[in-house]
C-alpha cells in the first residue's frame, strides 16, 4: 500500500503546504474523477491526509512506518521514559486518534 507521499509523488522531507497542493492538482489533472474515479479517490485521500503541517505531523507520528511509540518518546526526550509517563503519553495518543477518527 502506498503512503500519501508516494501517491502524490512527493518526498516526505521538507515539504510545505503549497508543494503538496501543487502535486495534488497535477495528479488530479492527470486522473480526473470522471475518467479514473478510483485513482482520483486515492489521490484525494492522500491529499486530505497530509495537506497541512498539522496533518502531516499527525500522519508521520502515528501512521508513517508504524513507529514504536515508546521508543519514539524515549528518543524524543533523550531519556528512558518512566512507566507512568509512558502511560500518560499512550493515553494522549489514543485520545488524539479517537478525536481524529471522529472528525
């Protein structure tokens, strides 16, 4: 399965909203909904997933390459996360995913 970056033929490094929108519009012209509805839907879903910086960060944090969350936290804070802190952060992650699913 392709990532949103691959669908839009973008590098996942140093991208801004304008570049993503430009790539999206290029792909939509290439695969209009009337001619390729399935491909268009895939392109639209990819764009909706990463169109803003906040959405890209959320995608990269929780979905892209399925990072080990505890390892990610330990690496981010450059220390071994305590069990209590990990529990708090796992709760925050679950809450964020729940809120994203409802929006």
